[in-house]
């Protein structure tokens, strides 16, 4: 109920329709999105470290996100070609990333600093290790945008649109 009231209020603010304006226009748009999520903390969610030897190769595990579809829907109200316009839009995007790891020798270690200090007072070890690990990230990105902007024509080829807005 609160979301419906919020959306109705934003639409009332964002779409001031004036019947007496000759050049006013409303444009409804839909954009198909194809995005790939990259998350900094997912680049190193675990490390496979083999037993000590003359050389060691550490395998850094990351969460592989795939390309996923999304959508942006909106409406734009403008009074004239180079006047201020108002745009209200919704962007929706969902993706997930999963990974599994298992080792028979050595161990799987967390890359986070707290893991290093658990039962490791003298700093001689990497901290506790595991033989199986998994991660499952589900990301739901749903956002509303309200923009007030204006397009400035620098020349026939270059147009710049400055705007100020709210995102939520």
C-alpha cells in the first residue's frame, strides 16, 4: 500500500501535464538490458592452498556471474525540444552466481582477515581451513529514478543532457 502511494505521488510530481501547451510531449519508453554483474568481494571468496612444498600455487576462487537480462521502463514529459524535461523510470535486474569447491589435500581458506587470526595467535598458519565450500549469491536490483533534466545542443552533432534526480 505504501509503495503504491509513493509511486502515485512520484508520478503526480514527475508528470505535470498541461493541456494548454502546444509543444508538450509525453514519451513512454522501454529498454532491454543485458548486464553482467561484477562484485569486488566476489573476486576472492575463497582460496585453495595446497600442502606446503618447494612451490605452492594458490587458486583464488571467484563467483562467476553470467550475462543476464533486465528491463528499464519509464515515461518522459517535456514541454519543448530544448526545455527542461521530467523522467520517471523503473529498472529491474536479477542475476545469481554460484560456485563450489572441494579439495582432497591442502585446504580451502577464507580470504577475509578475521579468518587469519582464529586460533592463530603467533601468525604461523593461515587460520582454519575447510575441505568443502560453496557460495550462492542472488542479486535483485529494483530501482526507481526521478530526473529533471535539460538537453543542451553544443553543435549539430554533440548534445549534452544535464540532470538532477532522486534514486530509490
